[in-house]
């Protein structure tokens, strides 16, 4: 089949590119017939040099720090073989970043002031990466008054100088303001860099930032699985590998190669384990060895060896290896010469065996007219198949189609969203790994700093994590404000801002917290209208608590029109979504019935007074009953009453048993005459 049918376009394209949790929803892309446009297939031959360049991946020559210039990697993953800073400005910048990290780790505002001075000096000299860091300080209000305008200015100049993280910050700022014409261009560039870091054969594991919490509580299970080499499961696996278990060797190599489950990425160690696994007959390691030699990761780049390892892997029915072989034939690396026919043959073998990468690569060939007749609709079909199977590079191509209007109708908001999903997998996502490592080691201040940096770049999970750390740890988060540690007002304002940004990106827990902040006036002025707006946002994510809150606001006319019918509808919806809400919903429906049938009675006044009475009762319990001495006395008193009650119950039970016993006949008594 050579053409993309309308029925296929009508299919739902569903892919969860964000980790499923109680606080975030999966990204869902729905394509309709309106998205499809007729584009004449080009008769361009595959030999046309203008279209035959395989520029969808690049050659992957660059190391992560080269793809992310100005990265903080030298601070968190120091390399003894790395060259010293080339200029005084670069030296000043990295000294400032190192001091900034040390300041939040040890809780020394004086060191933070020194770090900011170093960064500012390098920025004043025009060093773009220092300008990016200075923009971050202004955006967060650290060691200086918070100033969004100055933050934007410094990020603008830093992005112009090649700083990728400032480009992320700019693109996110533009997208929040619906300036999609500007946001889409920057995200397109960032997504291309991210794609250049992906593998050529099999799909890279999607390493999502770990959510530290699942609502109000710490996400202990996710954190347990992210402890890296200190994790008990990892240590057991490593022991098995050392005893000669080939499967364990392969898994350990995977952990080190990709940096999974909190393990620090180490390509030489990964290479060592893969080679040991191959010696034990583990075929899956062959494909990864092909990747390693193709990229020069921990070893000198050698395309010939890469092709040989991939070929050996394909003979073991590892069909994803065909993608790497086809790529090498397209580029002409490690083989005699470019051969588009063989490349297409290998891609088709991968696709026929349900390898998403094969569909993606075929889509690129038809989109670009590489060795085949250019056919945009057929390319569209292959990209949809690949994306539906979870291929992030296919999302990149669909974003380009929405961006340019080739094959799909031009849609800048959709293109921006898709580009952003891909861009967030770029080398700068290492910030998340360093933040998690810091948190697990108990260095909350360092974790908060790194999550705050990621939050500025538009990562929803980082926004949520940073806000949660502030709420949970308070001053122990080492939050640095305008002058020294953050004041209570600064912490409230910063947490509110972070939760708000997370709620804009679909975090329902964040939307609930924002609604509560406006409803109760926590850290901000009480505003029922904005509270209702936030609850509506959480309700759109099918959140039962938000529906209940909206029902209450309709019942009392707070921020929403007084409407008992709508109140009942929202209460019912809350129960449908969450059966655990049965008791509060039944009480609320009882309140509605009283309000409707006895509108002018004292019962309505009693119900309306409960919100004012409850805090007073709660405060009395907390301040009087739960005071240490009173609580001890109360506990002893309750224990005494319990003992007396049980003894009295036992006495009555015995007495009742004795009364129920029949009197035995007395044979010794003489009969009455």
C-alpha cells in the first residue's frame, strides 16, 4: 500500500510520553481528516542531491556537552581527561556555578553572593553561558530582586550566543504567551539537537524525570527504584553478573550505557559488560556494541566494527539492528558505498517485524525521496505507525509536518507541543538525573536548585518537584532569596508560581493546590473567581476532588453562580470518578436537600456556619487536646475508661450467664406431703 488512507488518519494516535501518575495525564494526539491535506507526490529521483541528504539524524559526532554548551556536567560529572577552561570568562563562569551549587548544599548565603558576583562578571564580559545563569538568578529572585524582564533579556542574549538551555527557557516563555510563531522555531531547533542524540538502531529508553511525590506524600516506590548502585536490586544483579550470568551482564551494561534507575552513565563500564555478555553468548549485547562503535561512546569510533556487530545481532533475530545497518548504508559508513536499495530493504525487514524504527526510517525515505519516489502521504502513514508504537523521532517528523504544512495542515500550537516533547529529551535533561541523585543523598538544597533550573526550561515534573520540596521542607530546602535565605513570603510566592506553571501543563494536583491557595487565601489574596478557574482546570483532568469543590462553590455561590442543579451534577460526577468519595458526597447531597426544601430554616444557617466552626474545633484539638502533657493525660484517661468498660461488660456477661442456667433438681429434699 503506497498511500495513506483517510480511515488510517481517523485512527487515534495515542502515546504516553509522560510518565503515568496520579498527578499528570498522558499526552494524547488525535488526528482528524481535517489535518490531512493533499500534497502532490514529487517525481524527484532519489539521486537528487538536494533531497537525498540523510539530515534527520546528523552524524552524532558531538558529545553531550558539545550538544549542550555551557552544561553543568563538569560540576556534577567531572572528567579528569577534560581540557581546562580556555578563557578567563569560562573559568569565572564555572567557578560561579560551582560556588552556587556549594552554597545551596551547605546553606551559606555568603557563598551564594560570591557565586552571583562571578557569574555577573562573566556575563558582563559577554560570555553567553554566564548570561544564561544570570537570567536564571533574576527569574528566581536569587541574590537580587526578581525581575522577569531582565531574566528574559539575559536569556535572549545567551540563546543568541548558542546556549541551549536559554533557548528552552525562551521557547517556553513564548509558548506560555501563545506566541507560537516564535516558540515553534526555537523548539524545532532544540528538537533537532535532541534527535541527533538518539540511537541509530533501537529506540533509546525514555528516561522520564522521576516525580518525587504522588500528591501530598513522597513517591517512595519510584525513589526506591532510582537509588543507582546503592539499590539492593542493582547489587543483586551486579553479583549475578560477576558470577557469570550473561543476562545480568547485559542489564548492568544497559544501566551504565543509558544511566537508568539512578545509575551514573559510564560508557567504558557499559562496553566492558557488553563484551563480557557477548562472550557468554548474550545476543542483545551485540546490537549495543554496534551502537557504541558507531558513536564512539567509550571507545574509538569504528563504523566497520559497528556494522559487523549490527549484522551479527540481526542474525540473532534482533530486528531493530536492521535499522542501524540501513542507516549506515544511507550514510555510506562502514560499507563500500551508499546503497539506498539495501537501506530500504533493511528498513522494511525491521518494519515487517514490528520495529517502530523501521517505519520511521521508511517514512524519512519517502518524505525526502531517498532512493524512492517522493510520496508525502506514504511518509505520513509510516510516521503515524512509528509514533503509535512510541517512536519519539516520529513525533519530531509529525511536528515538522504540522510546522511546515507538508502532508498535514499547518498547526503551530500542535507543532510547538510535539517539538517540546522531543526537545525535553535533549542532553540538558541530565539536570533531572543530577537533581534526583542529590535528593536521594539527602542534599535537598542542591536538588531544589536543579529542579528550579529545569522548571525554568518548562519541565512540568521539575516544576512540581521544586514546588513540593518548598512546601515539604520549607527553610530546609535552602531556598535562596533576594537577600539570604527566602522569607516566608518569598517561599509562598515561589511555590505558588511553580504550582501554577505545573497546573498549566496538566498537573491536576498542582491545579488543586492553586485553587485551595486562592480559596483559603494561602500565600495570596483570597479570590473565589480564580479558585474556581483553577478547580475547573483540575476538573478537566477528571479529578474527583475538583468536581466536589466546584459543586460546593455552586451550592454556596462562591466564585460561581448559585445553582443547586449544577452543584448536584458536580457532586454526582465526583462520586462516579472516585467511589471513595461516597461519604462526603452523601453529606453534600443531604445539605443540598435541606437547602432546597428548608431554605429559610435554622438548619441552613447551621450548615453555613460549619466552615467557620470547623477551624476553631480543629485549632482547639491541636492546641489544647494535642498539647504534649494534655495528650498524655487524655490517653491515660481513655485507657482507664476502656478498662472499666471492658470489666463492667465482662461482669454483666457473667451475671447474665448465671441467671440463664437452669436450677438442677434437688433429690435430697423430701417430698412435701
